[in-house]
C-alpha cells in the first residue's frame, strides 16, 4: 500500500491549524505525521508493540497524532545518506589513480628522460594511508535529509609494472573504515529531550583498483582505471516517540546491517609543458560510478515497535572533471623534491536525489512511507597541494592534501601519504 503525500514540509493550511486542539503542537514534519496517522487510524494494520505505540497517541484514542518534535525525530531520513558516502569513495579512488599517474610523470620529468630510464625499475611496490574528514550541515525539521559528520581511514597496498618506457599498469588493494554520526534533533517544545545524536552510519570496506598510464608523447598522456568495492554497513537510528499530549517519551533504538557494492571506471587525459624545473598543463576526464545497497530489516534494540523495513537503494554518477596542475622540481643533496599544485572543477551529469521506500516491520498492511532526498549540487571544486620526493635507490615518498570547495552545506578534507619503491 502506498501513501502519496503532497504536503510541503514545514507548511500547514489554516483550516488544518484551526482544527487542531489547543494542546497539539503544529506539525514540524507534516509528511511523516500524515503517514503515521494513516498507519494508526487509517488503512494501516499495526500489531504488537507498534499497535501499543499507536494506542498511546491522541490521549489514548489511537489516532496516531504525534508531538511536533516526535514527527521530526521519528522520520527515518538517515537512510537517505547511505549511497552518498559510497559514491564519494568511488570518486576518490578514481582521483587517486590520476594522482598516481601524475607522480609517475613527475619522477620522469624531474630526473630527465635519460636518468629516469636508468633510475626507475620495471616493478614498483606501493603502500599508502589516507584519512578523510567530512561534515554536512542541514537545517533541522523540514529539510528532507539530516546533517552528519564523520571520518574515513584507509590503507592501500599494490604494485605496478612498467611494461614499456611509456606504458605502466598496476593494481591496488584497499581497506577502509568509515564512521559518522547524525546531528542531534533540536528541542522544539517541552517536555522533550532528544537523543545525543540521531544515530550513526558505519562501513567496513575492501576494494580493488586496476589502472594503466600511457604517455602518448613526451607531453601528452592518457590514463584509465576501474574498480570495485564491497562494504558491510551498520545503520543506527536513535529517535524519540512522543504523542501530542507530551505526557511521556519513549526512546527508539534500531540497527540495520545491509551489504553494498560499488563499481566505477574512469578515463583521464592531459598535456604537460616543461619549462626548466617547471611542469604544468591542463587535464580532464570522466568517471562513471554506481552504488547499490541491499534492503534490510532493522533490529528493534529496545522493544519500541518502531523498527522498519528499508528497500534496496541504488545511485549512479557521471562525473566530469577539468583541471590545471603545476609542479616545480628542486634538486638537493638528498634527492629531488617536487611540490605540486592542482585546481579542478567537477560536474556531475547524473546526480539525482536518492529515493527509498520504508515500512514499519509490525504494520501488516505495509503502509509505505516514501523518502526522497535533497537535490545534490551538480558542480564543485577541488584544490590540492602535494610533495613528492625522488630519492636514491628508487624510493619515492609523497604526501598530498585536498579540500573541497563550492558544495552547498558539505565540507570535506583529505590527507594521503605513502611510499613507493622501484625495483
């Protein structure tokens, strides 16, 4: 059974307002209030603890009338953020592949073609570590999605092989851990005490990346990559049930553990000019990524009866990028050190908001509550700074930092460091 709702969040008609009793708070999430009312007193068939929750509303009449705070708190919008992190991870893998190709070219240009052919071996081993910090700020209440902040840590090991003087192929194995917390609900009335946060989202992931770098000429290059990532997710919701009379509140703690997969592929090309110790030029390309997260049934952690079934979700991304990079080789007694800079504009041609269907597990009629997320930004900018060292005996350390700019209500910072050994 599907409930179609057309009420805009945060708005309510004058007639509806006049029909409310003096003790009833104005709906802060009208869509969810309409859904819960229909579930309890309309076409829904609540059972077990869910039926008990319905009976507690409307001063015992079971009409499903919630307090304004509870309407927002119970809205399961945490689900809408699940694929965002997955797609962001796929884009990061694509971008790191471009940066690996850049470090290969930096080593060759810094030493010169003749020295590079003598100093670089055919086989290289790689070890990388990466950290990301991100935060999404969204207004409480009427906004479809919740704000959250978190971090991601990854380690990578791999190798590449210089098949010819111009062509390098390789592979990377990655393990990642992501952890984020959803923003606490605002206290809009009394008595109402929101949970310390609205839940959390965690993911343990492993992935593989295959890549190739081909220097068509001394200046023109092409690189391509493809990858796969498998993730075990844990989604927790922490909310509060409170009927319109506000006489009491019941904590709601649920947990879901779905699996997810991401596939991606990218193509990049660019041109470098050499002017003494300087190397600079434009680059551009495209990355396709798709993310799928399985459906799941939440576990009811404290017998609230408000655990839900969440349908599977999928999202696609077709991200283009256009950028400019520059570097400068500095020769020292210890080796050659190459500071790097890049500025990049990104545009996504397939960045539709996520929609997902949810139902309460104990509603026999399976009354459907469809969720639709925010319309994400289509374009944004990345700025990066790095340092690569070309040291004796084929050792190549590096460090790279990046900041995202121009994405509404979203901030992200990334720091990557690693070591490469040529044999």
